[in-house]
């Protein structure tokens, strides 16, 4: 099989065929329907061996005038021709739709959800999806179930990744023929920068994180006794002070509260390149989100105010992923 995945074709012929077929591919947004116009079929290596053996048996039957030999050849030929029909039917009248992949970090696989369903309300078996890198996933399409396959696409750099043309094919039921089509569907994936840790002390920079004491109520350090207020925890009651004064008193504690953290492009060394800066800031976003801190992000031409939570995390990572795409590099 050629590097493009087409049987019995040299690579240059497969490229010419794919270039010709690309003019026939229908662009329909995020979904398409496979029909006769979009399907192509060729014999596999097993199919070629099958027909060569069939021809040898036919010549032998003619030469030796063996009636059972003719019967065997015609029976096998009928099976071969039926295999063409059933292999083609197995991929015909399928509807394929795609959704955007969940965001990933550079170097991870983006998994695009592809839904395959029959337009003729029947089952399709051993349907294979193959991405541009040759990675394959196989599934059986059942008429009575939701058929979703996750097509992995390797990522290498941050930004907005659009899915490339991919191949759908089948060799069911006998493996004698290879029927296929190429699909071009609209979907994308946000690729965050690859996280990279950075030791600020080794580079003479101040840490981006810090803490300071506040007068807010907490459970860290005892700071005195005050009058009881509604809602104070019962276990904070100062019983000795209550016995002495006769009025309700509670113990007051001061808490350590982390200040708002600003993750700034300008806190990094001047000679550091853009991608390294973004990777370090990506790591800092992940670490501060995991620690439950309130943090903000400062980039050239963009400032995100301190906050916390999943939405804020995605907002910061999205800014890092798309940095420079609008010409603000």
C-alpha cells in the first residue's frame, strides 16, 4: 500500500488521484453526505491475488476440460463481484459531521469528535478513519446508536488548529476491495502553549506570588477577644472571658490571605524569546489556578484583571494561545 494509504498505487499516482479527487470534494461546513460521486474503489493486494488465482484455475479448467473446475471458478468469480457491491455499499449513504475539539496544550493530541450515521437506516461495519499522519481508528456504525469517533490530530505549536483533510475507508466484508473517500470538514481546536516552569530566583527576578496578613476573620493566628456576633462559630467562644465578664465573648483570629497576583510579560528577562515567555506564563496560570489564587495576566496590548475559576483560566490561556495572531506581537 502506498504512503497515502491507497492499495497497489505508487506514491506519485496516489497524489495525482488525490489532487483530481479534491476538485470533487463537496465543502459543506461541518457535515457532509457520502454518495457514489465521492466514493472510489480499488482492489487490495489480497483482491489481486484472488483474481490471479482465479485466472489460473480458469486456464487449468479449460486446458483439462474439468467441469467442476469451471463451477469453482464461476462460483468464486460471483463471490468476487458481490464483494465489490457490498464493499461499496458499506461506505455509501453515510452522513459525517464534526465538532470542535477541546482545547489542548502544544504537543498533545487534539481529539476531534466525528459523528457517523447511516442515511439508509442500516448498519455499516469496519469503517476506518485515518488522519493525515496515518493514524487510524475503526468503528462499527449501528443504526440504533450514536456513533461518535475521536479522531486524534497531533499538535506541535500553539494557536488555532484547523483539521486537515482526512480519509474514510472500508474493506468489509472480504478485504478484496478498498473503498474510500476524502473528507474536508470545518472544525478547529485551540492549542495552548506548552507549559514551561521557570525559576525566577536563578534569574534575579522577583517572585510573582506573595502573601500578606489581613484583618479578615480566619483560622490561622489568635489576635484577641471581641464581643460575640451572630454567626460566630460556637467553638470560638471564649469561656474564661465569659465567666469573668458575664457576657458572650468570642476568640478572634487573623487569616493569611494571598494578594492578587499579576502574571506579567514584563517580569521576564528581556532577552527571552516570545514562545518561551508564553510557555512560562502558561505554566504560571496553571499553577495559580491549581492553588486557588486570584491572578491576572498582562501581555503587550492586553490586560486581564485578576480573578479565579475555570472561565478565567480559559480566558488567560486563550490569550496566550492566540497572542500575535492579530498583529500585536
